[in-house]
C-alpha cells in the first residue's frame, strides 16, 4: 500500500533539495546542450582529409596527375613530400601522417602493365576506419582512363533510405538522447540514497512510517520530470541546429523516453542500495555507462559484435532505446512495430525497481 | 503491578561478529517517565535503543513495545514513536519549516492539523524566528531543539533520544531537559541515553550499561542510597603522597582528585572506615581532614562499572557463549 501523502512528502523534499543544488541544476541543462553541440559536430564517420605524405620517385606528369587526383577526392590531405621509405615509416610511427603514398621510379612503365600495381599506399592500420577509407582510394581510376568510356562493372547500385545526404548527425543526435539520459539519470539516483546514508538522514527516514516503495518512487518521480525537459531540449537542438528529421510520432518518442528514463532511474536506485559510499555508487554508474555507450549500437553497428556480446548488450537498456528512438524518429516506425523493444525496457525497469526495493531495508543491520 | 509498562524486553542480546554488544538485557520501563541509559561509549546504549524501535534485529530475546512485538510489528510502531538519532539527522539543505513540514507529511498528519501542529511546535521550541533559516546554519542548541520538535510533531506516545545533548552547551541542555519533563507531563514516555551524570540524575529510572550488560537499574535516589561503598572527602596539604598511599590499598575502590581535595570510595567491608583512613594517612599529612559525604550518581556509576571490569575473563566468556547458542 502506498500512501499518497507520504509519497508527496518525499517528492516535495527532493524538489526542495534539488532547487537549491545549483550544480545539479546546471548539469541538468548544461550536459545536454554541451554534449549535443560537441558530439553533433564532432562525431563524423565520413572520413576526410587524412594526413598523407608522398614519396614521388617518378616525378612525371602522370605521377603528378595521380597526386592531384588523390587530393581531389578529399579523402587525403598531402602534408609533405619525402625522398625515402624510411622517412614515410618514421612519420607513420609518430602519428604525423596516417597514409604514405609511394610512387616508384618506374611508375610510367608499371602503368602500362596491367598485372602490377603502379603505386603503393602505406596505411596506418591501427584505426580500422582510416584503413577502410584508404581502401576506398583503390577504386580510383587511372587518370588517363577517365577520358575513355569504360564498361560498367558495378554489381550493385545502392539507394540510401532515410538519410539520403548521409549525414552523421542524423544518426548521432537520436542516439545522444539515450546516452545523455543514461549519464544524468543513473548518476542522479545512484547517489541519492547513499547521500542520505552518509549524511545520517537515513536513520531518521527509516524511523518514520515512510515505506521503501514510497521512498523509491518519491525519489524517482522528480527526475522523470527533469528527464522530460532534457529530452525536449535535445530534440529541439537536434531539429533546429542539425536538421534531424522527426519522421515518426512525437508522442511515441516521449512515451519511449519516459520508460527509458524510469529504467535508468531504477537502475541508479539499485546501485544506491548496493553502494556504501557516494564514490562507490559513482563507480558503479560509470561501470554501466561505458559498455552502454560503446556496445548499445550508438557508436558501432550491432552487426559486427560476436554473438555473446550481442546477448550481453540485450541486457543494457540503452540498446533497446537506441533501436526504438532511431526507429521512430528516423524511420517513422510505429511503436506497435517495435513493441518487443519497449517491453524489454519495461521489464528491465520493473526488475531493477523490485530488486532495489528488496535490497533496501528499513533496518540498520 | 499497577503501572503500565511501555517497554518490556527479556534476555535481549545482539552481537556484531564476535563482539557482544548487548548481553541478555531485561528491561521494564513504566509509562510517563524518563528512563535513562547511562554508560560509556560502546556500552550498548545505542544498540539497545535501535533494537527497541525495530531498527536492528536482535540476535535473541523478546521485545514488546507499546504492546507490539518487535521487530515483527516494527512498522506499526513507527507511527507511535519519535526518534532522535545521535547524529543530527534532519536535512541541512531544507529550511526549519520545510523540515517540519516534511516530517508532518511523513507521518501523514491531515492538512489542517499539520499547519496548526507546526505553528504550535515552532513556538513551543522557540523556533519561530528561525522558520525560514537554512537548517545547516543553525547552532548546536537550535539543531537539537529542531530535532526534538520534529520527533514530537506527530505526538508520539514514546520518545527515543539517543544521546540528544552531546555537544550542546549547558544552558541548552537544561532547557532541553525542561522540555522533556513537559512532554512527560503530557503523558509521553521517554527513553534517553546519555553519558552526562547530571542528566542521568534527573531521570525517573536509570539503567547503567557496561559492555552490553545492565549493571544497575533503579531510581537514581535509590541507586545512591544503596551504593556499596563509603564515600569520603580528604583534604590535605600534600595530595600526591596521599594518593600514592591510597593506591597501595585494595580496600580503596576509587579515588578522584578535585583541586586540593580527594574523593575516595572505600569498600563497605571495612567496619570503621573513617578511623581506617585516619590511621592510614595521618603519618603522611598532619593537616589531614577526612569528612564522610553523600554519594553522587558518578560514584554509583564508578562502582557499577568497577565490578564488571574486575570480573575474571573466563567467567565473562562463558556468559558470552551462552548467549550465542
């Protein structure tokens, strides 16, 4: 049985405390604004201007044409010219350049022979994304060939659904809603109960008739309201600044966001019942944050992960939220089509809330 | 028995690992009285109090508070008791009124009663001028008044006060105790723990705890009357040699220096204690003056805890084991 009066007591107390906590208020609005601007502009998977050094041993008209063709592709940016392979390797090692272009002295002769490559790209393979971009360069046509008509050799033609201009922001911004909510919501509630314990307030609380459920709900509800503000803020910035389309229903976006917010809050509460100090609670929050960001599909496509990793990521609420929000917002899917994802989130929320309630005793032993 | 018992517990024990915090405690606390727990730090005062209000589960024993079986019916008890923790437990980042308003709602006081009760309490504990002040900025005495106000807002029948006056100035302590007697007059029963002797003396009933064992349980007046020692004041010109002489003597149970005087507790086994002291000390100090004086609660406390300390360890461990199994 939940008494509305006691629930209100906890809710109102949380709001009073929050109102005076300027730092937290600043974080509530500062984190979404800063992160959306930062990541919206910074995260870009269309690689351009990879620093490249050139060793042109041929120094002919064709070799200069090749170099200018490469630069015209905008994938590379020639940062300098060197005379030896050793110099290229040194620059690769120190990270000054990521690609070294080697044009051998017999470049002209090689161009005539179809069985040998005319030039060589030395690529820093430590970053697979750069490596992939460098591989695109191999499809570059020979300069003199571009004048000739050539037989069409394409097996596939690709049509871009939903994001025809291939802008990264379209994919990043909806994903950021989930990441920002995870960051703020889990942290808010993970320290909430521990702080009461550390400051000695808990001994008073557990001596009142306030029940565990009333305490948990009273602590969650104010942050659900805050989460709504954050979602609205991110959506507004995303639409105005980054022109991210909202194809699906706005109401469904909010429904999904609310469930996701609640799931994160209950997870934070669970941490709060497990931790002994605020520091421990924060460590737990960070522990869940990193895999959420890296494995949820926010940064890297889900398809590349091994099956076991995919199972694990199914346990993270952010994974389901990313599918929901991108589905509804970008592809215009309806909630009924994505129901299993929503149910997964609701299930996660109920289980963590139940665990937190069970973990929290109105006892000191 | 014609007086209603508010708290009754039998063979109450609690251990933390190998530490026996409370050891087979029997208590019977009558309605409308102030009952004190006196004891040094770590004597089991807080542990007992927490078990009585259901915050800690006893390792063994039975507890009945206000007719409720604890800890089973602890939640029902919460509506009827007030609790003041050793550490200030209200919210520093709420105002005085907000804290009281939170507590009023936490106890589900109806809307109308709430405002009226808060106003009443503010004036009763002289908190009106501080209403809008942030609780964290209050002085020790003010915080303590606010804690008591918050604990009594819902008119509990029983109050648990765990060392409520530690770190509070003497005048505030006196005022605080006046408030306690007013509450008793209104019908409240108060259980208070302290390590101040003057406070212990003001209780109706007093239990002295030492290492989890109750070593005395009486009214302070009776405890003083029944003390198992003769108390003397010794004045002289050379206190140190007198102290050395007394220290060699097993019949001297305790001595305490007060400026140029000594307060000595002497075993009752000695038939004529004044002559005994005279004979013992006269060769050392010519200007010696020995006067019998009445015992204080501190003497009672010293005697009660002395007995326990001198107990052989073997015997002690036997009782500890018995409570475990």
